[in-house]
């Protein structure tokens, strides 16, 4: 994804999560035994296996990690899929861009960061806010998810309502706020 579309891709991925949860509720409602639930869930997850064979690794990532030849092969395969005939000049241009990426990473070796860098005086407030945010979100989410069986009514309906009244609105709100504010907005003082 390009930088302009990364937020949209993340929001779309996150919005699909409650629908996957609803799919699991439907599978478990229809099977009602944990053995069959595991088999059906495994079969549904196996649907994603062809994606590993079809979708190539990112050429940029390959180039940055000194695998320029593989990155060039991926570009040529993408060109074949798009029915594009690349000239010799196009191939040289791709090769030079990949080499430039590889050399640029070598020249910009960054300092390795560790835990102490998060706790220095200028970053400690941001670190504490992010840690508390994660704790609150995880505790709230897992408390609701694990105690859905103790609510009155049908457990399947309660789980579906939790997904659509809890997860989905939260994901949509995050998508809207990401559109108008940067993701770093909440940790700034």
C-alpha cells in the first residue's frame, strides 16, 4: 500500500474482524461440539493458504533486505500478470531503483533502539500513555468477550451483538478519527 492508502487498508482489515467473529458464531451454532468446531475453523483458515502462493513478498522489503534479484523477479511477474511488455530500458530502470533502495538503506544505518530509549525524559509520557491505553483496551475487550456466557439470553446472540455493537462501532470510529487526525494525535501534549 502507498502511504496515502495505508490507513484505509488498516481500517478495512479491522472492520472485517467482527464479520469473522460472526462467522465463527454461525459455525459454532451449527456444529455445537468443540471437535467439529475445530475442524470447521481449520477448514475455513485453510482457505487462506492459496494467498501465500499467489501474493508475492513486497519488492521494497526484499530490496531493503538485500534480496534485489528476488524483488526484480517479483516486479517482472507483476508485469506479466498485468499483461505489460517491459522493454530492456524498463528492466534497467527497475534494477536501478531497487539498487538505489538497497544502497540507501546501507548508508542510513539507524541506531538500534531499546527499552531505555522509551523511558528517557522526553518519551516517558508517551510510553506511559500508550501502555495504559493498551491495558485498558485489552482488559475491557477480554472481560466482555470472556463473560458473554454469564449474560442472560442466548449466548450466540450475545456474542454476535458484542461483535456488532462493541467491535464494529469502535473500528468505524477509529477509521473516522484516523481520517481527520494523525495516529500520533493522542500521545501529544
